[in-house]
C-alpha cells in the first residue's frame, strides 16, 4: 500500500501531516541521515586542520565543496545511502561509504580512510541527534511557545478589568479578575522558559568506549579529549560530555524532555480552565461558516480546540516521561535500547506542536460574554462575607466569622438585600455600616 496521508499508521504523518511538516527537516529518516553526513564532514575538516600526516589543511574552496555535500543534501542522496545500507545492514557505515564515494569526485581518494576515523557509530548519532533537537528547539518549538505566550499576554491585558467569580473546589469563592487568572499562566510559562537559558544540548565524542583508544594509538601526541571538546562545542555548538562510555549518558537530554513535560502540564491546566470557562458561558466561540459542532445537535459549538490540545499534550507527556526515564539507563558501556527510542523524539514534539496550534486556534475564537460573568457575581453575594467578617475582626467585633457563617449557611438566598439587612442588624456605627455596604462582589477583587 502506497504511503499517503490516508494510509499512514501514525496520524502525525497522516491526518496531521500538514501541521507537523516543519519537523520533517529535523526528525525524519532523511533528516537524521543528513545530520550524520554533516557531522562526518565537519569532523573530517577538523581532522585535516590538525595537519596530521598524511592529511593536510584544506583550502577554503575544498572546504566549501565538502560542506555542500550536506548543505545540498536531497532525497536522492538519502535514497543512495539507504541502498548502501541494504548491503551494510548498518546505517552509519552506509553514511561513511556514501561520503567516501563523494571524495572521489573531489580528488580526495588518498584521504578516504580519514572519513569516520577512529570513531564509533555513537560518536555520530550522539552528536547528530542532539544537534537536530537543538536546532528544532531554537527554530520551531521555542518560537511557537513564545507566540502562544504573546497571545495569552494580550488576552490577559484585554480582560484585565473584568471582575469574575472565582471557584475554589468548584465552589464560589472570593472574586478575582479574568485577566489576572490568565496572567498566572503567563508567569508560570515564563518561569519555565527561563530554564532554557541554562539547558544543555549535550553530545559525546570519544570513540568506542569514550577513551579515544583508536585515536591515541594512531596519533599519541595529539590531545584528543581537547580536540573532541573543541569540535563538539565550537564547531557543532553543543555541550561536550566527558568522560562517557560508548554513548552520551543522556542526562541533559532527559532534562530537556522533563522541561518540555512541565510546560505541557501547565498547558493542560490552561486547556482545562478555558474549557471550564466556555462551559460556564463566560466565553462564546466565533462560528466559522460551514463548520459543524455536533453531528446530531445543530446548536452546539464544542470547545474542541482545547480538548484536542489536552489530548495531544497528554500523549506527548507520556512519551517525554518514557524518554527521560529510559534514556539515562544503559547496561555497562552500552546497550542498543536507546537507538529505537531516540528515533522517536520527534513524535512527542509533534504532539506538542499540534497542541499549541490547537490552543492558538481556540484562544483566537474566544469572545467574552460579560453579561454572564457579571451575572454570576451578582448571584453570589455570599462571597463578600469574607470581606465583612475581616473588617469586623479589625474592629474587634466579637465572633464575626461565626456570625457570617450562620448567615451564609442557614439563610435562604444570599443577595444584596440579605447582606444589607445583616449589616443593618449589627450593633456597629453608621460609618462602619456604610463602609461594609460599599463592598460588592464586583469590587471585592483585591490587587
């Protein structure tokens, strides 16, 4: 069966392909191969710069031609490498042979054996994969996070003056402001984003068991750990992990996934709150011509964007949880369980992106329903009881909490008239009664 949007097993490559296509350049099979080629080429250029016999430093034109191999890497190149892999049954070795074939056309036959010199496949995988993740984070994921926060910030400011009945334990509670409640999420997200400043995208580069055994036996006078550090940090722009076993220990990678998971958890919380506000009719949703809310009930406009976001965020977090829990564990100097897991890091990122896109769409459709927000406040005068008893405490009135408790729990409907009658019944000064009567649900909102 031909692979199409309709035949793909994963909805990421099927139903949602158009929404996640930006990730193909980082996490597809072709992208992984291209990043491997890039690392191999840059490593050879770096080796040549050492001037170790028989290698000689390369001129600028030759360096540019070498880099064009990965810069201009295309689907035909990827297919050629996959064809080689059918024989080698080893993906990184296939990349090595592909590059060696390119060396012939560049007149570099004498230097072919310095492609992948002294390396194990994990020196390539454990640089290519964090490099792809870092570039995807910087170019796709983080900018999308920032767009969402900017949208939330604007919404928070637009709704900053709207008093709203709060609900703690699902029950009416001291009033708040709708904009402030959104601002809470902005602050929570910003605090998590700040941690990206210190987040390391780490890589190893040290041979079969991390000790540069092969490098040292061939060229014992070179400080290979220093070379590896310079290559990983200055050339690739990654954090150099040393010492390591055959693989990078993935502690930093786990930290990234844990951070993504915390951000997603905040967004799940946000999704559920907006879902609740819509269900309480605090928000209406813009209707798009031709859209159907329910196949059976014509009147419905469902909060599907926030539901889709919640579902995708939960799925992403389940995968992030496995990635961060599994990857740092490897038997002795290396087992292969990390290999198939690392090939899936684009999957939770794709679900995260789908969720953010859904949230952006959902937020953009919101229309505040001020009448309903105001009506809920007006129907819940009992919430000013806290204010009244606090002022009475200030005035050293005996047992004010108990008095208000008796009123709010035994009286029928607590409305403005009931509160006013209660205040008038108190043996306090008229000045104090005036102060208490000035308190209303819509103005008892704190800072």
